[in-house]
C-alpha cells in the first residue's frame, strides 16, 4: 500500500487531520 493510499484510508476512517488546501505547503516537494 502506498503512502497516498494509507493517507486516504486514514482520512476515510476519520483518523487524519487535513488542513485547508490553501495551507497545504510542502517544504520539499517530490
């Protein structure tokens, strides 16, 4: 399972805290 899939599962399960899209800043983008 990829990191994105794990994050999606956590989000779907209500276990993750997602900031507003405008605040989604990557210090080191891939």
